[in-house]
């Protein structure tokens, strides 16, 4: 047996400290590795999507970079451990793979084999409705985890769950403060978990809900399908991607409201929270109510963006949420003329969508 119970118990005594100071997780994981005869350790959710940046020892950094970059997280054979973890709390490599798998599987040969890895143990623990795993990684030169070691590893679960619950509680407290701050700043907002589900709306955001803008099964959406799809894509890009590299993540979404100016929704990831896999929420979407924002006069738009007089008038209508047909009827212009003006406006304002025009014009100071 490669596990030293005394060293492991000492390492686990440090887990609660890491819950209060998340920057200590790497150090604690390294001590757990030393106690269990492991080359590296990491913490991952066993269900749902997740992003790079999970707690892990530096010894796994190169492998994790390839894991996400090459898409191995989408075909990780070890996620087959879930039934075993649910049943007995811990899964070891031979619960999910055979010697034949080691010889034939591309996961073991093309990915793990490249870094000299082979055997693992996954210790399951929960926080809220999230099932997490502390994964221990051994190399090809090491002995695999055996059943005696499995029984010892099972005893780690209660302390891991307690630490995860503490971190989740801390994130709740921070979220309360952020929600109140957005209310004080007169900014409607919605918070999202790593699955892209709404975890909380502040009071101002709740006040905007009606038959057109709704909260349905944890999703803020619009009665217009295309707008709901656009918002879902925007949130997904923010939660699951490297946001700066994904156009959807940086593109605000327009939500229509007949008889009123539209809402503009922009989401971004939350920073400064505990490690995100422990956190209640990892992203926030702010909502700009254009009813509260005056649209600049046409003359101002002509000066700022070199618009023609007609383009300035069309830009104002676009910012108010009217579509091309409505603008054509309101201004007694041809539909194609309005489209041509819109293309010119986008070129001059460096925007790509009507929601971006509305957001840009609503942010212009009038004094």
C-alpha cells in the first residue's frame, strides 16, 4: 500500500483552511499527493460542463492544458466512474477500465500515455446539487490503487464535503452583497451558475419580468424564440468559453418589449469568487432598460459619427427598438432604404447588430 494514513490525516486537516483561503488549494493537494503516493491531484465536477482553471497541482498543468485544448474533457473515459462513485463513494481505475482498455483506448494511449499517466482514484463529494471528484493520478511506473487504499480514501469524503459547503456558503454571502450593490446602482442583474442557469435575480431585474421577458426553468428568456436563442448562446459563451475569444460572449442581446424600448443584456464572468466549481454563481448579466436612457438628438449623432441627417433619424429609431419595417412606416421610407441606412450606420459606428447600436447610443452622455 502506497498511502500513508498519518500523512493523509495531516493533509486533510489543512482542507478547511483552503476553504477559507482558496489560494491554498494547490498546496493542500500537493500534500495529499505526498500522502497517497500520487503524482498529481485535481478537483473536477463529475456532471455538466466546466472550464479550465480547476484546482490542480502544478505537476498536472501541462496535461490539463492539453486536456482542454485538444477536447479530451469531452471524451474522458473516466467519467464512467460516476455510477461507482454514487454507489460506494470512490472509484479506482479498474472499476471503469480493463487491461485491454489500457492497450486499445486512445484516451489512455494518445492522451494519458503521452504524459506517463495510467492509474487514478476518484473520491466523490458534494456541495449543493453539484457532484465533485478529487482525482488522484499515478503514473505507469506506480502500482494501481487497490481495494484497501479505496477504503481509506472513502474516509476523506466528509471533510472534503464540509470544505466545499463552506466555500459555497462564502460565495452566497458575496452574492448577497453584489446583488444589493447592483440594486443600489439602479442596475437590474441576473446571476448564473456554471450550467448557465439563473441562480438569482436582483429586485430590479425581477420587476422587469412580464409576459414578454420571463424566467422559465432557470432560464431568462423572451417570448420571441430568436431572442431567447441569442441570449442562451450569449450566456453559454460567457460561462463555457474563453470569453475574449468568442464573439458571442462580447455581443449584447436585445430583448423586445412591444410598446416599450427594448432591454439590452450583457453578461460577464465573476472574478474574485472562491474556486468556481465550489461557487453558487460564476457569471452575472446586467440589464440596461433603454426606457431609462434618453436617446441623443440627431445633431449629436451627426457630429459624433459623421452620420447624414437621415441616418441619424434612422439610428434613433433603431436605438428605440423598432425593426426595419416599423422604421420604414414611421419615416415614410422604403424598406430597402432603411436597410441601406442601417448598414451605413453600423459601418460608421463600428457595430454589427441593432442591440449594439442601442447600447452605444444609450451610453452617450448628453452633457
